[in-house]
C-alpha cells in the first residue's frame, strides 16, 4: 500500500538523520509509536526457533519475506572485537511480501514493587550511574548533608526505617498524591544476611523538606544527592506500579513455511511509586490490534548478536561486586576504590576500570606468593571475624596469633625468594641497539629500559597499560644543545625534555595551558650559614619571590628569613641571580 511505502521512506530518512550511527532504542520506539507502527522479532521459522547465525541464512529468509537485494557490502569495524568485527550490510526493498496477520493477542497485568531505601552501597551505585559521582565524592557530600542535619547516618547496611519516619512518609504521600498511593501496610525490606544493622537506612531527616524547598538552601552537588535520597525514601513507602503487558503474535505464510513474529508492548495502568521515582523503561505502546487483522511490514532488518565478555567494572558495579563477595563494609567501600587508584593499580577510562601494568604485576606476584590471603573467601571470612570481635563473640588475641605466625613465615620466604620487579621482560626491542627492553620501576612508576644497560642507556616512558609512549617532538629547540624538545609526562605533570637525553638533561616546565614557563635561575651560594646545620644557604627564586634554603636539602630543611636581611645585602645577592 502507498502508506507503507511512505512510511518506509520516512523510516530511512529518520535513520540517516539520527546523526551518530543507529538511533537509540528509545528514539526508535518514540518514532514508531507516534506513527502507529511497531517492531516485531522473528522468533519461529518453518516450525523451528529462528536465529540469524549467518548473512546467507538471513538473506535467504528475507527473500522469502519479499526482500529484493540491491546492494551487499562487507567491511571490518576496528573498534569491535571477535566475530562482530566482520559485518555484512544488505540493502534492498520489500517488493512482494506475503500477507501478515495477527494470530493472537495476550494481555496480562504485572506489578512492580518499589525499591528499598538506600543503604551505603546502593547510594554509591545510584549516585554513580545517575549523577556521575565517584564513591568518594558521594560519601563526602553525604557526610556534609548528615553533619548539617539533612539526612540520617550515611554508613549503613540496614534497610530498616524508624517507625516515626514511615508514618511521616505515609502522611506526606496521602496529602500530596492521594490515598491510592499509600499501601495498605507500610513496606518493609529485608537486609542482606550479614548486615550489621547498627543504623537505619539513609533517609531525609524531615520528609517535608522536599527537593523544591531544599534547592534554595543547598549547593548544586549536595542538592542533587539530597533529591536522590529523598525520592528513593518516599518511593520506598508508596504503592506498587501496575502495568498491562501485551504480547502479539503475527504470522506470515511463505513457500518455505510459516514465519512467526512476536511484538511486545507495555502500558502503565497505575504509576504508583514511579510517580516519584520516574519510569525506568517508560511505556512501550502497541497500536490497537485485533486478531486476524492484516498488517504490513515497511522494513526488514537482519541483526546477528554475539556473546559478549563481561563488561569492565564501573564504580557502581564494583561496589555491587564487593558487597556480593562480602568484601568491605559500608564505611570502607569508597576507601577501597580510592586506594587502588591512588596506588596506581587501576585507572579509569570512560568511567570504567582498567588494570595498570603495576596493578597486574603486583597482583600476579601476590597471588603467586600469598594465594590464601589473595583469595576472596579469605577476605570475606576476615571481615566476618572482625565483626565477631566487635560483638565480643571472638577472642581478638587468639585471632591475631593464629594469623600472624604463618603469615610472618610466608613474608620472610617471599622476601628471600621473590624476584625483583625491576627486570620484568617486555615484548619490545631497543630501537637503538636491538636488545630486549625490560620494565623497571622508578620514582615516577614503570618505564622501559634497555637490557644492555649501562652500555646502552636507552629508556622510554610507558602508559598505564605498559605500552611505550610515542615521543612527540615539538618545534622548540633545547636551549643548551639545540636538539628538538619532546613532550613528556612526569610526577608533576607534562613537561618538555631534550631529545638528546641522557647526554643532555635539559627540561622546560609547562603551565596548565601547555605554555613554556620561564626557566628558573640556578641557586646562588651565599656566605650565610644555615641556622640548623651551619652549611651555606642557597638563594633561590620561587613563585613568591626570593627565599633562602639550606644547600644540604633534603637532608636538612633549614631556612632563613629573606625579609629580615638588610636591604643592601638583599640587593647584593639578587644581583648574582
């Protein structure tokens, strides 16, 4: 029909105008719903479960459904992994499709219960996914809200609520949203099996201070977290949401057998707690359909899905994993995550954690020498034993003795036998002499050093994954030897280093914008003595002007007051800088 052709052309325009590749699922559903159209998935072909496991099979099925191939294109997608890298694009049109009709429609009611009020771990997870806050940032803001009296204590593993808080919430819900939104009995939630339950769940201290009223008294970051806590607490005491789920089966007769399609929709009957918490997936509406009704396809898409490896941890999923394994407690989740980053064991790229070279080597060596201690079950068991000590069910002296004896022996053995990390082999060759490069560790972390040292002193910086950093030469010339300066990164940030290193050790510091900072003059030896050790004082030029420091630094940190010197003496020393 003409309407189907127009819809197909509009669909092609919508997909091409979406900007960045394929439109999102939400955008697709919105577009289809607005035009009374819907998506259906081919679930059965000729009496068997259908799966598009090859391009040829998908094309053969599509042709039975009236698809006429106009173009076939194959390409590799570098950013994809495994079989998904090789993709086949089939472009054509639906020419002579078989007739499609609605075989059956099934409707059923479902109920969605409200989530429990926040505990520490779920607050950190929600703040990470919804607000983009790190666990450390979340706990810092929550601490401020608690100390200011806006929320209850934020380090808790209990979902229990004070009776007076529940009653206040129920009264607020009835007054603002109506009696239908108040459940017959207060909602109660079970805490996890090993919860200490020393404090109630995280909630606002006064439910009447809603986000609108709090916005004028809280800073933006604090207000956003308070709003999250307030909404979760109130939603936890509201009635469940009700949905009508619709499943339609659509049949098409082909020469190869019957094709069976499945389409699903969901309609909100009563929003319940979602009035406050928001719709997680929204509505997926189907147009009015009746059994035996004729429908017409305007687009056929063949998609093959591959099993994907588990995604890398985000802060939210890492907290969830720690809680599931029994590692850590509400007071330590944020500290654990911050510590592994501060020590350089992991780095965050696009909010996902990647182990660094240092993290991999440390983990491998510890697992090799201390397998029992590195076992997740040992850590979880130790957490339980510490809880038992706190509750006076276990003798802490006996626990320490039982642990420390064998542990001390393992440490002594590891110190004697463990290979020094400074000579770890790498897959790279020296670009100067061809010998293997070794990973070594210095004050700024890992770097690559030629195994031919000291005859060959070639070295190269590496990134967090241990890959060599490509030296980026600049247009700047070394003020001492004239060779090009290269961009490098040190413990204090980016700087320019001479490409003639190690023969020339000249460096130029950069500001935050990447501009070269003026070179500081070398220190001047004065005839003044250090008040601590008696050695000569150096005159240096710092950010705040001239200052006097001991020439024996860092062994001696003695200093003298520059401003207390006579003006004549100051002018004399400044002339030497």
